[in-house]
């Protein structure tokens, strides 16, 4: 493909207090071999000097300064400002990129007339090739798994592979005209899954491309077993089910969610937890304050879904109006 045919790409990064990681991320993006791209950093109210660092050290980067907002609201700000014919989001601020990462993805995106969304494979930073994520699959009940995690990148299929969702999506701008922007209700979790579900409904296929490699440090934006992680995971799963699944599958997914929710309530309710520890059923001791935080997070996620149930179904009606393009 001749240079003049390479479309401009907009790379969108949301950032909150990730100054040092963001610096390394931007340095790697500056070394991309792709000939035409812009970098947009949406800073969501950082207090660590991130925005000032970008302004001073990376004057060619488009910096959008915002108040404290969620990841998907930040991405939407970037999408509105983007000037590229191809868009990539959400590049993590704790991620660095191989020089040909973008060239490979754009090549795959434009390799046929097939409507598609593509993304690379994230390798754990400094791990000598251990995969962090190669896209993901979601089962009938809505419980998903990350493809390739823990394997060496040499041991996963090397040709593009169709998946259900990508943590970072690269697509042609015209897709936004069909499905719209990100759903800001997700705030920090499952917005990528929601976006891919909308794209699939519009007739697009989602592909993971192993030859496009980035290196992920997995920052502490949300720690795996934190109350924040539990809260957003439990609350946002329900919105995803209701918005996208056909009636029977939605019912099954919600039933499974209720069962797991009940199990979590039982194991995290302090009196029950003490009984489980005493009988040996539960083996991991947890500080009382941590138990309280997690139990409260469960309650809050349940309350949020009850409060937003009407909005969930309103959003579902909007999704139903999307037709394959």
C-alpha cells in the first residue's frame, strides 16, 4: 500500500494520575512506524502533574483537560475531538507499543471489504511474552473469559481470530455513525464489551490480531479484589445483560447473576464469614474492615441497578433500533 493511501488514525488515551506510566506510553507511540496519526490524551482531573507533563514534553499531543470523569466519558470526549478516519481507544496509560503495532492493525482493518473491529494482543510488560489478553469470549450466561491469558504469545494462534470483545478497539469512524458513542453509565468497567456488542449488532466482526503487540503493566486503576472492582463488576454486568441479550438469554444471565450475588452476600456477611472460617469452609482470613467494604460494595451495586432499572430498559430499546449496515 502506498503511503498516500494510509488513512489518518486517532489514538485516544484516558488518564488519571498516571504521569510516569503515561510518559513511557507516549514515548512508545512516538516511535510508531505508521505515517499518519494523532494522539489525544484526555486527562480526567489528574493531580500528579500528568497534564503539565504532556503539555511540556509532548507538544504535538492533543491534550484535553477535564474534571474528574469516568473512563468512558473521557473516551467520548476524545471521540468527539478525533479527526482521524480510523479511531483506536482505549489505549491504557500503563501500556507501551511495538513499532509496527498500528501498521499491522490498520493493514488488517483494510485487508478486505468485511466490516470489522480489530485489536492487538497485550503481553504482560517484562514477562518475555506472557499474554495478558488476546480478546475475550462471553458465554451464554454472560460470564466471560480472557483469551490466551497466562500463555506465551508463541503458543496462541498467530492468525487473526474472531472474539466477542476487545479491551482496545480499532475501527473506521463510520461505525460511530451507526452505533454512537460509548455508554458513560459504565463509568470504568464493561464499556468496551458494550461497544463491541453494539458493533456486532451492526454487523461487524471483532478480531484479535496476535502480530500487533503491546506491553501492559496492569496499573492499579481498579485492583482485582478491591471493593471498587466488585462494585463496578456486579452493577455493570446487569446493564450489559439487559441492554444486549435476547429475552431468554437475558433471563438466564440474570438468574446466574442472582445466584453468584447471593453466594457473595453469604460469604462476605461478617457473621456468616466467621462460621465459614470456623468450619474450615472458608480458609482465607480477611480483615474485618475489608469484609465490610466488600459487603457494602455488593449492597451498593444492587441498589444502583434497582435505581437504574428503567434506564437499562430504555437503553435496551435504543440497542434494538440498531440494524446491520
